[in-house]
């Protein structure tokens, strides 16, 4: 059933993007014929009359503009990159992989790491070739992950990884990165308790460029967001709740612009909201700004992963995973956050595309080939017949001639812009 429906959806997506004058009806009819042919072939393999009816029902949904809006926002262009690398699949089957984060090595960019969460296992990390290099906290069941550079821990500065975890001891877990060994170790004996000791959902880190202070944002499935101040001055990390507020509906994906002090939160069925990230800032509905809203052209539920592409001088982009359309929107980092491009990844002869994507990550700094002009990473929710994985894309291929490429912006040297 999934293969038939996916064939129909993929064909229709190509037809919707064509938009040639007077050709739409013919395109949709062609899609229908191809999908019916696929369904007939499936039936001949013995899948049965009932399964065929289900597949045709999926076709009807796929070809309904009111269900899946694949139009491009005004002025936006379409990018169709192919993955350069696919990671080793996560160790567990089912809905396991979720969120990636990119860590840039302090001396050797080609030795940088990509962290990936396994919701049914532990925190995994991979090289730029996609090979799994290690896993830690295998019973923690991490969901979202982020990195932060140069965080004070006693008399030294360390790079850290932070993740919301839902294992036997739910909370927010910090890890310290060993750059020389290219591995991580837990920074504390147990996760910090968050959301009143319940199971957290999404999370992100915020290293404030003004003074290097570290904060963690954590949310739960009810739409509540909590902000914690992380302090390592004593030689041990501690977490103190400094702010809590309700967004409305269910949220998960979050990211902070560390140079402007702005928090972006994805309310899955409604919008991406922008809040002030400072711990004493107001958080009522009057104090937030809508950045991208479901129901506008091409924006459908669910809104999932968020990431920021940093350029020098405050330039750059906010990336938003639109899971319901299998696309990623690229918006200006600066207000009013105009949509500049829509990423609709395609399969290559050796690596599949990405579908039902949860988490995403992007790094502008030049890494090892073929990512010397930046890297984009996305979780792939459908990687059959293998388990889920993460796929790497060259930012230069996504950017083309439409978007900024700034491979010299050092993520360890942010500039406060407020």
C-alpha cells in the first residue's frame, strides 16, 4: 500500500510543480493513469481487492489540492537536491531516528561530527562519510539534540551536546565532546528534571553571543515551553528554571538565533512563532510574532524541525521542515522572514530522497569535501527496506544562484547584534 501511494504522490508532486499554462488537467489525468496502473500491477501480485481500494483512496488524497498544498509561495524558487551521503541506519526499527545536530571540529573541519538521536535507543554520532562512530546513553531515548561551543565548566571551556530524553529517567541530558577522541561522555550522572519531572518532547540550546551564557529550552506535548539557565562555574553543570510559558497547541521543533536572541518555536498544526529568547522577556500571545503560518501557500501540517543558516553580518536563513509536504522551507533569517526557496529533495541512483522528515540541521562553515561550502542534514522518516537514517546535502547545491553561501562564518565566533 505504501509503495503504491508513494508512487502516486511523487508523480503528482512533479505535476503540481510544473504549472504550465493549460496543462494542469492533463497532468492530473496522467498521474491518475500512472497510479491506477501501479495499483493494477500490485493487485496482480496478489495483494487483493481490499488493498487496491485502500491504495486508490490514498491516490484521491494525494491528488486533492485541499489536502496537500504543493504550490510555491510567491517569489520562492524550488530546489531539488540529491543527497551526497546517507548515514548508517539507526540500530532500531520503526519510528526511531529523529533529530540531527552538526558539530564543527575546532582544528580540522573534515573531522567534524553529526549527532543523531535514536528515540528507541541512544545518542549516535557519525563522520562526514555517514559511518557511525559511536553511541552513548543507549537507554536514554533522546528526541531532540543540539550543540553549543565554548561553555565554561570550572576552569576550562568545553563543547557540549544537549538532548531531551524520554528513557527511564526522563529530562534534559548534557554531554561533553572530546574533540581529540571524537566522542562524547555524559556531563552529569543523570538528566536534569524538566517539565515537572514528566517526559519532555523537543529541546534546543542557546549560547548567548553577548556573554556566552548557556540556556536550554525544553517543551512537552501540551505546548508548554520551559527555559533553563545552565551554569558550569562550579565544575559541575546545574540547571535552573528561569521562565515557562504556553504556546497553545503541540510543539516540538525549536531553534534560537544566538546573535539576535530570538527563539523560534514550531506549533505543529498552526505556525512558527518568534519569541524574545531573553529569560526576562514577556511571552504572552501579544508578545510573539508569527513567522510562517499553516494555510498560507504551501504550508501544511505538521511543522517539525527548525534550523538556522548563519551568515556574517546578520545574514542567513531560517529553515523549516514541513513534514506534511515532504519539503523544507528556507526563509530570511531577518524579519519579515520572506520565503526564498523550497527544498524538495530527490532520489539519486544510489540514495533515496527524504520523506516525513522530523529534525534538520544546517552549517554554513566549510567542512570536508563535498561539503566545503556548507552542509544540510535531514532525518529520513522512510528509508525502507532499511531502518531510518539521516541524509547529507551540499549547501551549494541547495543554494544554487538564489541563496547566500558564506563558508567562512566561524560558529565559534558569533557576534551579538542587539
